């Protein structure tokens, strides 16, 4: 049987950072990942990582305030302070590990401007910062004692008397289920992108960890806060990094107007993402779009700069939109990109379940509140990944191993066998597509009561269809058909938490914009919405927002 | 049609039969060769010199290009490796700043590469300047019934963006076009664009020989009676070292390897001896006599 | 439009276990990629089709496969680029040089072993500075170029040396090695170059450019291997046939302008390397008999001195 001090679920930035921290602190660590670590979706983050470096005269408090304002005041300020204070050392640490950050003329780390921030404090590696950091972290993991179980799929958490004592995971190569005991489990399995169609997210972003936490009874917070990124390609939802706007690109409507002037006269294209997405959607809805899109114009930046700093997105535009941004504006529109919500954790990654931690996009500390600033996600993964790893590693020193045996895999084994035994039913593909379409229709940039209620009833129907889903592939070895079907189950659970949170919040804040309740209501709604599953039934709670220094104000860009 | 003939090093050294065959064939095809202009031109570097110093390689090739430009004649190559190395150098020197810095080294000889020279292999010249239809008209002894396997040589097929494949897509299957144009049938086999192993001959003979035996045997499996290649370095390995490869794999191979002009020369009715087909390591009798039997 | 995807399949669970081919005819859009087609098949037609894929935008490296014989990323290979009025069939196979697990999924284990074999982490003896290491933007841009590698395996798939010798480190591992040697913060260059100089290392590349051709991220693995050879020679690792070959080649061109294939192999092995000279002898003899022997006395081209001068100017040898 597999036995570890700490098991990390997910090998993206947060997962690997947590694993490294725990390992360096003396723990026996395993990382379980359903794809090779370098395939993790962290690699899609393009623009950069924020940090206020004091030796440059920047101030962590400014970064903190920008983040809190960006969050529409839903972020917990104690958590934001921690993140802003520790950002500098995280970035320097990554540089020491070998990250190839862009440099200025003096050979020091270079910066670019990014959305929602008054000071340029985004450090970057061309336009593939996420990939660059992910590979560097992977290099370090290869040199550590961390054991990585590659292409293993977690099917459930092992819960005993309200405590998490490990996981049940399938070795995808053989199809066999294994019980893996641990004194602490850190869930860092990323976001829920595939719940929406289209989405910038990879196909692996199916909310596995959030659903597992939900099923185990952990509190899931702020799930209604779904970020629609302003610049995604129409064809396949691919992301065109904010870095383009950071380098000076403009957004134009069908009349050639830089319309952000009317919505955010100060920050223009670099206002926070929810503001820009709403502005674009309004332009499109009011007939000033082209084919459901507006235009990203980077021509004036020049070929040299584009090749040096935006080469990857230039290629994306050519490959997937048929437009070379050196010579043409690229049609883009808002697309689902990130979830600010997730498993509720404290600033050390602890969830409401002892022995269970969360970090990265999976978690909601909350540092992003109602809207995340660009380049804060990479920072979030590293800071809270590290903190979870360190805390879990210390905590387990005082824990004894639980008594866990192979019988813990019985439930999952039977469930899978039942699935495979079914010889009539609907394939997962259409159910997944319909789920994505309904979420993208009713839980997108603009929402209203009717739409969200429709989504709720659609979900019930989708869950019914799912109970009759068929898996064509009856074989054990690398049964991707089975994996996708299990993932769909996770996605349906995540969708439930999103719809519940959205219906519950009776105001507009951050990314949650209701056309029937368009104003922010601090008096009644300056609080988090936490959904948990008790005996299979969803329950809704509220948690106050932690305020330290910054009282909520009107949010203008 | 007149060209500044750049024969490369090997056709004047270990593969003189290529040089002779080229002269013979060009005479018949109406390709006039100026052999003076390139007399003082250096080796292209063959990729090996570029290993030590890429810029030096570019400088030597810029020098050759400048000499070509001065003569006012287009440059003709007869070796895949020469072609590829030159094309890659040319691609790097489309950057005006780089080209100018290279030219500053050439100024002592009063040479300046202006970015216009476009060296092309005889293989491409036949298809692009003569045209495949006109070429077919010159065939007097079609190689009907003969199955010939094409072996390109890495440097004339990769990297595709340096070799002008976008503007001239026919280059991609130029060798097969010639084989069909001379009346023969193409013996298509998987390794036709793979590596012959010549570059690692002195470094890892085992791997080099394995490549030779893999490609020759798989060509034979497709029914090839001979293989044709536009690269004398490939020829050195596939022909010169075929006995060694055969010994290593423990199987007889006996596949004659023809230089491109030799294949064309046979179809133009030139006698095998003039094409120096008796100067190969692997006996070419089989092909020659098979030809004698075809009407 | 409709297209035929002809897929090489393998079911490891099946009795008898033989690979087989299956053709699927599906409707696709103008802008669809091969991956879109494959996903359509597995979601609507045959759920048993197994393949790896994730990001759909050429960043994660999961979907490398051989399409019409060449390694590509399925997600940025447009169907319209591959079909025409005359031919609407596309051949899809798993990538080469790796053991097939199921359908289009292959074992990447050996690949990761080779990556690990080159010690893929920054090595320093001294402690890092308080703040960031000072480094030029050029050096970081150079690093970013080679770190664009997404470990997709396309270069490994089509490497002609790996096709005959699985012990070769391969283009991906060697490009990764270059990443560390080119990193100004790594202090282990000497040891790294020493290890790479061993058999199955940098000198075993046959310079066929397949890796350059198929790399979807422009990493140029062969170019990096060539640079590593240059670094190795400069660092004094000259005692390999490969290094000697490059040195001798250089020397011959420098002094004569053109190559001499008699002296090249002789000097590469070393005139007094009796076993190799004995091996060369019969081949040399055959060549003499066929009139193919290059002259023993060097033939210098007219104006060869200009070549020598250029070598001196560029400070080579």
C-alpha cells in the first residue's frame, strides 16, 4: 500500500510548489497527476507574474490595494497582504531556480504593465511565463525526493470521521485502483474551465479537486465568481494574453473606436478584466461588434516588439484566427477563463476538513474576490502552494497515520464496474457539450434570475442524463473514455456550486453581473457565499470578508 | 541557359564519376556550364565547418555567392549537401545587418554579396528551367519496366523553409518526377527522405551502416533495381560502404546506387561507360543490362 | 466538408494483440484541425479511440502524433492543409521511436529517462545573490528560445538516429542540456560538457535536420547540438572522432579551400590508429581500383590564401 506524509493532487505550479516546500521541510511527499507535470494547464498562463519589489521603490501595499480594488472588495485583505508581501521573494526564488525572466538594460528583471494595476510590476518570460515557470519548477521536482505518480487519476478522497486520510487513485496505465494513505492531502488540481463551452481552458480542467472537496463536505466558496477573459479567439476559445494590451495594444469596435474610453477613461484597455469584458460584451450586444467579436489591434507595436515579447500569441492568431497581428487586427471576444471561487482555505491552505488543504486555482483563500487581476494567478499558485506545503509538512509531524486499508477502494471500484457494465445509454460528449452551452448562456458576463433558474433546471436534466451515460470502452488499460466520463461527473458537481452561488448573490459584484440587480450592495452582500454538501444535499452559508486597511469604495477605472 | 558550375568537393575527389556524368548530361540537355567562375570558390563547409563556427561558414558561402553575382550567371550545384548548406546560409543572410557584417570581411577581396545569388541544384534546374515536359522530349531510351528508388539526401529536403518549398512546391517530389520522366517507375519506400548516415560514418559506424542497410533493403523490398541520389555524400555511403553495411546486417544487398546525372544520362542514350557507371563500388551491371533488354 | 481519417490503432487488452487500421469518415469545418476530428470521433462515433490531448493550442505538448508520416501536434495541423479535391484521406499514427501503449498513446518513459540523465536543474556551487542574478536580456531571450520546448516528443519521434539506436540521448534531451549550458547562472558547464561528450551524446547526431523540421515551437534542437559541439571543443574536449573530424575538416579547408577525402578520415582517426587504418584499407583499395581515390597531395584552389585569411579574421583555428 502507498503511504506518504503528504499527497499533492495536481502537478501544476501550485501542486509542485507545495510538494517542493513539503519535501524540503522533511516530509515524504507524493504528487498524483492525471497528466505529465509539464502538460498541466499552468503552462497556458502567458502574461506574467506580479510582485512589488521594494528595491525598486514599489510598495506591497499598492499591489495589495490594486488587488483588493480589482476584486471589487470581496477579497480577504489579510490574505491579500500575505500574498503581496511574499510576492517579491517568490519571484526572486523562481529566478534563482532558473526562470528566464526578461531583463532591462541593467540586466535586472524587466517589467511590463498589466490590467488593473497603477504601477508596472509584472515580471515575464516573453509571452509564455506560465510554461517557463512550470518547467523550471518541474526541473526542481526532478532533483528532489518527491515521488510523482504520472497519469494517475484520483477518484475519491479517503474520509474517516470527518478527517481526510488519503486518496483512492487509478493508475491509468493499468486501470487498477489503489488506496494511498497520507496524513495530509493538498488539492491543487486547477479550475473548472470545461464546465463552460467555449473556454480558454485545456480539456483537463474539469474541476476534479473542487468536486472531490465538495463531495467530502468541504466548504466551496465564491463559485459564482467566474472570470471571462476579455481577449479570446472565437474559433477555439484560445487565450490572447493580456500582455498584448500590457504592451500597448488597443481594443476597437466595428466603428474603429477605442471604446474603452467610455467605460474606463483612466486605465482604458488595462482596466480590470471584468470591466473590460463587460464593456466588450455591451459593444457586441449593442451592435458595434463584428461577427460577435471586437478587435485587438497591435499593429502599432511593430514587428520587432511583437516577435520578442508576443511571439506566441502572434502564432496563435495566425494559426487559429488566420490573422497576423503585425499587419491585421485580431477579432476577439470575452471567453470563460478562470474561477475565482474554489475550496475555501485559510492563508495556510487549510480547508474546513482536517487533513485537507487546497492551493492554486482550486482554492479560494480569497485573494481574488470577485475578479482576479492578470498575473496574480501565477503569484497565487506559488505563494499559497508554498504555504500549504510548509504548513501541511509541519502539521503532519504531530499526526499519526490512520488505519486505512484496501477496502477503501471498494466503492469506487463498484461504481466503475457498474458504469462499464452498462450496455445502453448516451455517450458523454453530448452531455458535456450541453452543460457547457447552458453555462455559457446563463452564467456568462451578464446574468439574470430567469437565466440562472433555467441553468438550474437544465442541470437537473443533465444529471439525469448522466446517470444513464455509457462507456464504450470496456477495457482497463488507458481507458480515456472512462476518465472523461468520471470527469463529467466532477464537472456537474462544480456546475451545481456555481449556479447555487450565482442565484444566492443578490447584487452585482466583480465578475457576477446581474442585469436585474446591477448595483453593488455592500450593506447586505459584502460577504462570501460558501456552499457545502451535507448528506448529499447542498447547504449555503455566509462568511464575512476580512477587512484590514481598505474600506470598500466605488470602483472606477 | 548558362550556369556557373559549382561542383563541390566530393565530385572532384572521391566521386569523379559524378563530375563526368554531369558534364555529359548537361551537354545533351543544352545546359551550358561555365567552369571558370567557381574555380576559386571554397567548400561550403558541409555543415561540419558550421559546427565550429557558423559565421565563418556563412562568410565562405557569401564569397561564393558574390563570385556568382559578379559573373552574372546563376549558380548550379550537383550535391544535396552543397545545396542545403548554401540555402541555409542564404536564409540567414537575408538579414541585411548580418549580411553587411559578413561583407565587411569580404571587402579585402573586393567581393560583396548583394543577396541576389540563388544557387540551385541540377535537379531543380531541370524541373524549373527546362520544364519536365521539354525534358521528357529529350529522352531517347526510356527506362521502361525499371523500378528506381529515390533517395534525396537530408540537405535538399530540410529545413523546408530555407529551401523555397513554398514558392516551388514541386521540389518536394522532384526526384520522383525525374524518375517518372525518364520512363521508370518509382519504388516508394519509407526512408527516401531519411539520413544515409554519412555524417556519422567516422563517429558511429554501427549506426551509419544500419541506416545504409535499412534504406537499401527497404528499397529492395519495394522492388527497386537501383537507387538514385542527387547527393555524392549519400552515394559514398550507400555505394562505397554498402559492402560493409551488408556484412554488418548479415544479408546481401547488391543494390546499385546511381548519381542523378547517371540516371538521366542512361535515358538520354549516353553509353554507360561515358557515365562512368563502371566506377562504382557496387556493381551496376544489373541496371545496365536490364536497360539493354528494354526496347 | 468530409474527410477520411485513417488511424493506426492498437488495443492492448484484446486477445491476440495486433495493431490494426481503422478509417473514419467525418464531417468537419474549414478551420478544424486533425485534433478536432479525432475528438469528434471519440465523442460521437467511437469512444474507445485513445489519444492524449489537453490545451488545443500547441502549448501543452500532449497531442504529438504522426500525420501523413511526419510528427506534428494534432491541434495545430489544419485538415484543409492536408486534403484536396483529389485526396481526402489523412493518415494518423502514433509518434515514432516510442513503444505504443494503446491507439495513439505511446510510452514516454524512455524520453523522461533521457531528460533526467542530463541533470536538468540549475547547478551552482556559490550561493545565490540577495536579489536576482544580473543577466543580459540577450542571454534570457536565447534561453527563452530553447525553453520554448514543450517536451512534445515530435523531434524524438522522427530522429533518424533514434530509429537505429535507442541509446542516443536524442534531440530533446540534448536541447535541454543546451538550456543549462547557455544559462549564465548554471556553474556546471565543464562537467555537463564532459558528460555530453561521451558516446550516445552530442557527437552521435547525424545532422539530418528532422528535429528542426518537425519541432512545433522552433526550438531548433540540431542547432543547439551543433553549438554544444562548439562549446565542447572550446572547453578542450577534443579527444573524440567527432571533434577531430570537425577540427581536421576545418584545417583542410583553411589551408586548401576545398576538402580532401583521403586525409579527412585518416586524420580523424589518427594516422597511427592501426585498427581503424586497417579497416579503411580495403575500402580505400577498392576506391583506387575504381579510380575514385582522392589525391594524396592536397589540391589547393586558386586564391586559397584568401580562404586562409578569412579563417584568421574569424579567429578559427
